[in-house]
C-alpha cells in the first residue's frame, strides 16, 4: 500500500489506464462518492448560465461531465463499468457504447472542457464524448500555451472534486487570469487536509469573493486505520478539528464558491 506525500493512499495508477474500468473497480471498494454529492451544486450553477462552458480541473475520465450529461449516479456508473458485459469488451467497444449513450441520453446545452495531467484519462473522456475538449497540461509547472489559453478563457464555470491540494493557487490563478478571458465562477470541493486559503487569497487579488458552503461532503472511506490517522493529523495541522464523519471513517471535503465581484453585483442588482 503506497501513501503519497499528503498521507493519503495513492490511487495514481488507476488514473493512467486506457479506460475507466480499473478506476471504478478500485474506488467502488471504498464508496467513492464525491462527484455524486457535487452534482446538484454544479447543476445549480450551470442552470444560472445560458449555454455555459464548464472547465473541470482534474477531470480524469470525465466523471463529473458523465454524471451531468446522463443525469445518472455513481452507483449506476460503477455497475456500468464493472458488469460482466463491460469486462468482456475491448476499449473500442466500450467507447462505442458510451458514445451511443451520449447521443441518446445526454442533457444538452453545456460544453465541457477537461483539464488533467493524465493523457490516457483525458483521451478516454474525449473519445467517449463525456467532454468536448481535452487539455493535457500541468499548470502547476507550465504556463499554458497560446492555444490552451484560448480554450481555458472560454470557461464560464470552473469546478473540481478533490484535486485542490495537488493543484494549488498557481493553476487556479492561471485559469482565472487569462489574456482576453472572462472571470469564471468557481466551485471547488477541497479535501479537509488542505487549506483553500492560498487560492482564496490569490483569487481575491483578481477581484473574487469566496464563501464556504456549510457542511462536509464524503469523498470515500479511509483505506486503513493508518491512512485515517495520517489524514486526521493533517486536518489538525490546518487548525481544524476532526469531524465525526472523519472519526467514523470518511475522508471529507468542503465546498468553496469563488465569484468575481462583478458577477455578485449583477446578481444583487437583478435581485
């Protein structure tokens, strides 16, 4: 069992496979559910825009987009990729089935851009039709290219479910402050072991206001008592007290909404 530098068990290997079957098989065992809990919050923000473009930071196999486009659940996706029929398919057959479902079932009117460092996960998400555009980049390390900047600048809404901490204010500020770009609304589900404060500060310098949404959101169950102890220590190191959900065995996240002040002012004027 390998732990990353944060104290979490590393699932890095399942993000670099050619299709999402290993991803769903590994995470199902630990009741991974954060994208499902995030879905209604993202849907509400999407509903407030006309034909929005959504940028999913750390999108992996396009799970957030699939949940929205199919109006489905994590349990259904687990079953879809873990059943005997799926096990007998090759990658091309799996993609063809997903594309057929996108064509038949999708909720329209939304364009999804996926940003990730995993080329295989991005390629599957794009080939399956979950995302419309794939951006393979590490914005922690690199400034976006001119082409990448033009695509990122189209985002009306920027979302993430668990990548903040590995992705820092460097990436988020680069997305928010693009030449010719609009200031997108942001909704980030942040694991409690990480502080959102550096991102909130960098966004405040760009004219954003950040609020935290009350309550905690389960990401997944801890893999072991060792992981739980390490994460609870990390939560305590941020100055927070471990929550009952965490002591009961759940890795948890908080939701932060960051909005540009001009968006807030327009909303208040209409109200």
